[in-house]
């Protein structure tokens, strides 16, 4: 079940050039998730220079995360139309240009537009294509590959946070932003190695309609750039709601941790090192959790493992809400890093297992869009509460409750959906109809895919796949499958 992985009787290579792609995905994931948190080490200087509060400066990270997530559908459409490599090269240039321009900002609004919008958009145009390419190269080892790629986030966070602190002390926040912009040019190098898996079929002409006369082909092609029919899948809806609840509180402790420690009297260097502790623990947790999820006995139950990780993360926030000393903050960072790493390693594996290979690009774009809404609500609201109450305790309580609720919701609804699908009478199936869950499982378990439905080296994009309740023999006409090269 690769993410849109092309195959004719054979699965993705699970190695070879895929390890190079995995390395590039590791770097992209590190920049995508590490940058919004690493920028938080400059918040105190930004507050001083612009006379702003926590809520105002927190918008820089929030807008960056919102663009990373909210432009998911746009990234899906661009990848489908132009391929992964050109999109990632353009994204690397945008991300770098955003940080370089931000170093010349004279108002917070200019920071929002440059570091927030431009850099966030550039990271989005790198992040989603890298995950799609990873799914093209790995299937049997996909949980491990996802875990290793996700480990880029803590590795880069543990490096970027103290690096940002050092650059801020020597060159100020403007020099730090300028040098960070130079680092983001590495995204272009990562995009350059994203070549599609080898295959015998050439790339189809993107200007071809492959449709009957009358212009219907062009309209069908435009519809098939994003498969919104995935929203009718109950398991996908459950995942989307879980991600929304999770994103409300998951990033808040990490974004405010450094400033919380500084206000508690912890020296600046030691406060910045707290994020590095989270990163060091996360480095071990993500690959280990990915390898654990790949075990044959655990892989069918990955949604429950994901729920357990969310619950553990929420309880960590709740228990550590009153942490004051540096020792208790270190203990919090260790526990938070473990649970946070499990969440990061499993979140996209759960989505791939939920929607199946062909629908993953469109599903990922829609999920990121929903997550963007939550990110725009969570951290800025937390910063506003800090400004109003001058107390971080309520922030940890709120964030922990939201993440724990997401874990409970995921476990309960997943169990109920599975139970409902097992208790569904076999009548509809006998008549030719299938439920949404059964359709998703059938789509995932169909190995190999029918000949002609996928193109080696290309990304398959499905159109509106109406799941009719009536019988649909295999030989009847189906919506046309459109191939675009990756």
C-alpha cells in the first residue's frame, strides 16, 4: 500500500534509490516541523524590538504552521499537475526568500507576510511531495520509513534551537533570520533527488485529454486533481476530527516552552536547551515507534497505538502543568518527547492505512487544511491567555485536555466503526453494495492493482469515485484514471 505507488504486478522497491529519497524526506521533515518551533527562540528579541506581546509574536510561528498545513490542497494540485521535483524546487526558493526578506522587516506585519506566509508556503511545497515520494518507494517497510523520515523533526529541532540562540546572541534576530534563509536552500537539493521509481511506461502528455469529444475530458481532468470523495469515508472523517483536536494543543507547549523557562528564571542558554532535550528523546522515539508499528501483529492496530500516544502526550501536559524548577522541566521534556515522537511517527502511517494508496495525496491535502485551522486557533489563543493571565499553568491544562480528548475520541470511534462494520448485515453486500469502510479495506488490500490503472514512475489521481449502492460489475465503465508524472 504505497502512497499512490505505481506497480504492475510488483510492489514499490522498498530500497535502492528509495534510501536517498528517505534521506531527502528526513531533511524536509526536519525543516518543516523544526523551523516554526526554532523561530520561537527569537520571540523575546522580537517583543523588545516591536513592542509586542506573546500573542503577537506567536503569530509568526502560527502563520508558518498554518501555511504549511493550509496549503495542502494547493500542494496536491500542483504535484498532480507538475510533479514532485519542480514543486519542491520552487518551494525551497520560496522558503529561503521568505526568511531572507524577514531579516529586513520593520513591522510585525512584514514578518507575518515573509517569515510566516512565504516561508510557510515554501515548506508546504516541499513537505507534502516528499511524503508522496516516500510512499512510492516503500510499502513493506513503510512504517519504518515513516518513522525514520519523521525523526528529521527532532534532529533539526535539537540543532536549530541552540543554533538560533547562538546566532541571535552574535548577530541579532535579523542576522539569525538571514542565515536561516541560507540553510533553507538545502530544500532545493532535496527536491532535485526526487526522481520517480523506474518503470516501462513513459509519461503521458499533460495536454492530452484522453476523453471523448465534447470537452468533457478537460472538465474531468480538473475534477480529478483533488479527490474530495474521500470525505465520504467514515474512517477518514474520524481521523480528520482527531487531527483537529490534536492540533489545537499539541504544538502549544513546545512553542511556549522556551519563554516559559526564561520567565521562570532559567538562563537563556539552558532554556533553549530544553527544546534540544525534547529533540534528543524524539530522535529515538520516532524510529523505534515506526519499527514497532511495522510488526505484523501490531500493524493492523496502528490506530489504537496512535490513540495511546495522544493520550500519553495529553496526560504529560496535565501532570506537568505546575513544573517550575529546571529539573522538573527536564523531566517534562523527556516525557513529552517520548509521546510527541510516537504521535509524529504514526500520524501519516495511520492516514495511509485509513484511505489507501491512491487516495493518499488528496487525503493528505485535506487533512493538512483542517489542521491549519486548528493551528491558527491554538498557539495564538494560548499566547493571548499568557498575556492576560500572566500564568502558564492554564495553558498546559488546556493543551493537555485537547490532546487527551483527541486520543480518547480516536480510540472510541475507531472501535465503534469497526464494530458497526462487523455487525452490518451481509444483505447489501450480497446485492452488490458495500459500506464505506469495506470499500476502503478492499481498495487497500487489492494486490496487485489492475493493469492499466497505474503508471510506473507516475502519481495516480482518482476522480470522483461514486460508491453506488447497486451492483457495479468489474467490467462496466468506471471513471477515467488520470496519470501525472511524479
